[in-house]
C-alpha cells in the first residue's frame, strides 16, 4: 500500500487538472450525451490500423437527439471520441464545423474492422478541445494530407503546405474544396521537396475530383514533370478514361484506361506503387495493374494539381477535394474503405441513437488542508449533479476502503438536493504521525459516483532542503532533498507546488508535482535538470513548496538557481562598439557581423578550448550572454561571427570573451537563435562541397544547389560564397508564403549579361 501526503496550492491543482484532462483521465460521466458509432459498411477482411475515419455529424431526432445546442463548450470544446472500452481516447481533427448543416470530423481508429465500435461524446460546460494537434490523426506514413477546406495547408506533421494560384473555394464533397477553371489558369503548387512526390520506392496518391461538364479533352489532376519523359508520376482524366503513369525501372503508363463515365459526379482515384507493381483504383475498384520495380524517377518539377507543370496545357475544368500522399503502398481494403467512408458515409458508418448521461460527478479537489497533529479539513468539489437531485458523502479512516462505503471507518453526509460547489468537513479526533485516507461520493437517481482517487494525508512533518544549484552551461542538474521525520515501512508520496522565475518545460525538465520517499527511507532527492536554451538565458530560480496537506516542517520552501556561465572567469575580453551606425532607429535583435583577426589584442592562440569552444559574447554589463553563430573560423585569417544584439544604436557596447579551459560552444551556435526577428531563411552559402545550401534558422529550410556549374567554396564578401557561371546553375529553396517580404544578398558580377538574382 502506498501512503500519500496530499498537499495543495491552486497553481498546481490547475496544472494537475490540465495534465489529467489532456492525458484523457476525464471522467466521462460528466458528459451529458454520447453516440455509439460502428463501421458495419466495411467490407474488407484486413484490420485497418490507424485508419482516419470520417465522421459526419448533423441534427437528428434519433434517440436523445443530436443537436448543436447540446454542445456546452461551443463551438466544439466538449467533443470527444473514445474507444469501445470508454477509457481509451481517440485523436480527432475537426475539418469543418457547421451548426446549420453537416460537420466533418476525422477520427483515428487504432484498428478498424466490421465490428469496431467507438463513441462520440459531448455536453460538458467549461472544457476545451484536447490539445493534441490535428497532425496526430495522420500516421507517420502520410507524407501530405490537403483537405482543401478554404486553404491549401498540409494537416500532417510534415507541414508540406502548398500554394493556390487562382483556384476558388467552394462547397466540396467533404466540407470545402477547390474549383479550378482553365480561363483563370488555376492550379496548386506544392513545396520543392515534393519533386517526385518526395518518395523513392513506394507510395499511394489519392484525391476526389469531378469535372464541370463531360469532355474529351485531357485534364490533369496531378503531375510532377513537364512531359511524359520527365514525369515520375502523373494522373489525368478525360470523359470515360483515366491517364496514369508511374516511372521507375521503366515508364509504365496507360493513357486510355477505361473507367465509368466521369461526368459531373465526385469520384475517388488512387495510384499505388509498392516496389513490384503499380496500380490504379477508381471509386474503390482496381482498374490498372502492371509489373514494375525500382525507385521512382525524380521528375524535373514540383508536384502540381490541376495542370501540367509546364503551365501551358491540360488545365482541370472542375473541382478537387481531399488530396493525400503516403510513403507506403496502401492495401486494396484501405483504398476501398477510404472511398466508401468518404463518398458513401452513411453506407459505411452506422450512427446509433444518441444516449443521455445522468450521473453526478465529484472529486476530492485539492486534498486535505489545514492538517495538524489531531485535525484536518477534508475537501471535495461537486462538479455536476447529473439530471436529478444529488446527495454528497465523504468517507475517511486509517485504511483505504476504495468504493466500498460500508468498509470505511467514518462518514459525513450532505442530504439532497446539493448544487455544484466546494465541500469541506473538519475532523478533530486524529492521531499524530498517522496516515489517513478519505474519498468523496455523490448519489442521485442515475446511480453513484465516487471520486476517481482516494486522497491521503499525514499528521506529521515534511521538509525541503536545497542541496545544489543547476547550471545552464553543461546542463548540470541541481538538487533539492525532501525529508520526513522518521523512516516508515510504507512509501510516502509528497505533493508540492512549483514556482520561481524559470519556466518548466522551457528552462528545465517539467516536474510532476509529486515525489515518493521510499519505504524504509527518510529522504529523497528532486532533480532540477536544465534544458538546452534556444536563447541564452539569464540566471533563474525554481521554487518548490510542500503542500498544506501535511504538517509543514522547516523549511517547507526550497529554492535552487539555474545559473548561467560566470563570464568573469574568462581570461580575455574585447570591447566592441557600433559607432558607424548613423541612423536614429533602434534596431531590435539585430544580427551584427563581427570579424575577428590577428591584432595586437587578439590572437587565435589565446583560445584554450577546442576550436572556438570558449568564445562568448556579452552585453555591456559583461555578464549577460548574447547569442552568436560562427559562420567561418580561420586560424590563419579572418573569422566571421554573427551576434544577436538586443538593441543596436551608435552607443551600444558588447564584449567578446575567450580564454577558458574545457569550455564547449553553447547551443546558440547551432540552433538558429541568432535569427529570431522574423527571418524566414538565412543561407550563408559558406559550404565548400555537397549539394545543400544550409539554412541557419532553427526551422531549417535548406536549399538545393542545382547543376554542376555552381562552384562552391569561392572567396566571397563574407567567408565563402557560391559562384554561378550563368549556365542553368541556381539554388532552389522552399517557396515563401508571406505576404510581406524582404530579400537581400551580396553579389559580384563578371559580365553585363542579364541574370536573375532570385525569383
């Protein structure tokens, strides 16, 4: 049995509630409505793992009725999905929410079969939608998922967001869709990493489409090259045929593949390649199968939707919805299930009548408070009364009797009807240095609900002691020790609050707010583990306090610091000012270029750690560290360093420091923290080999050096540069989606011929 010292502060209780709710320990009896959902229309034999099922919600009178008015945390903060055990939460993404019509929700089903059952729940005030991202619906095999619901964003974790050119939003098969018109030269362009779909040896590409009117003219749905010989993959439609190619060890294609008349109805088309064969499915049925092997040919363009990438022909005159690309070959059962689930939803998904929930809901809230040797307050909170009058009970004793009311030593009751509120009962006949258990219960006509956990408190002392401080440099942990008065045969869980200026999860590893003193021990150590800092931090504090659920020993509060490096121990220091800046504007977070070279006051030989491990920059106070990035380090010449200056004026002063043994370069030199002021990309072009132009930003959008006519490692304005011959060589980066941009570069030109710096 585990003994617990239950303690309380408002802050930790709030954090505890959030953690519990996001980890899906929500008590589902609080939700007033639920709807059983099955998938009786699934016709396959294969269990579909992590299948994203489309659930369509709309007003109905069936059972207790589905009504948007029953959502009590609008618009859908109280919507939840659970597995058949009513314990396992299911990730979901709301694609569109329409209280006047249909709402479309994607739910990730761990294993979908014909007998799978899940539940939708709603009807709970004061809650927010789970904080799991939309991308959690889509397993790691999804490269891209574009819903095309009023935007061209990729909902997977890969964030392969695309760019729309002149296609318009309209009502689609699933929420919104995009309408393409040849007169407007409409198409959608994908990111540069989707050349060849960004896939080598297996893929599945699918979409929904329809045409504006029957036509014998070829209309491209998706293509990644400027012609048949340059394409890795293409897919097009015309009247009663499809036009498909997969180019791997050979060019496998069928340009007049017979299908049902395409016309103006929605159709689902999927192309699949598994490394040994290529297939195409039309409305869930296999229409093409050819033997093929090898890696997919890398095409000469990005993937385009609604036209050929050459931009001159075969524009789509119609609509597209729900475009997906996977890095695996989806099975025939998977493809058929996608078509039927999305296109014939009511034939695939069975929505049972809505059910009412009516149980009350009660908690032990913050545990016991005001604990003394002989007395304590037992606290609870009636969150919901359900649908009938509710009575409240609290049970306590020296043993945990769980949900067996008759086995508890003592109880107190508040007769019905009670309203949602806090409840406290004072007991004053306790024994010193003893563990006590208590649990609240609520009862109404629908049944009984116990607080989820039994709370425990201790009528003895618990104390904290600060042992050592932590250090950001080297990520050295700090320690705080927790003591109890005497060893016991049972472990003791001690709850504590967390404060201080350091931010949990940012400056140091989050603490759980509970620590266990093992059985037979009188103390345990809490570790304060610093985290790598994106921006070099200042010294910060972590403060822990014993909750009031036991007798607080002395001290009951302990504070440890997370220290930055002591720059006063560096042997060399150089003052740097910016007197050449003549403008009036104060430049915030300006990346200043500092050039270090041998002078009477500077020598590379004074560095006492490998490479530039002991190089540091500090503000005028010589203590506050500044983020920096070393672009080039040359012991025989000039070294180029970028320093982020918080506020640059003509009177700003910073210091360079070096001369410290056994130091290592801080994380700011590699994590892009110098470039924090709205930079989208920073390419120094300092590489001397390879085909990658690395981006210094934290989000890392590397460019690709195209064509062997680009010479790397040429002496440039700032360290190395790239030299272009004017013969097709260029650096390709991802597209910029911002509406306001600033682009800059240094250039040196050897001829008067026309040339493009960027486009």
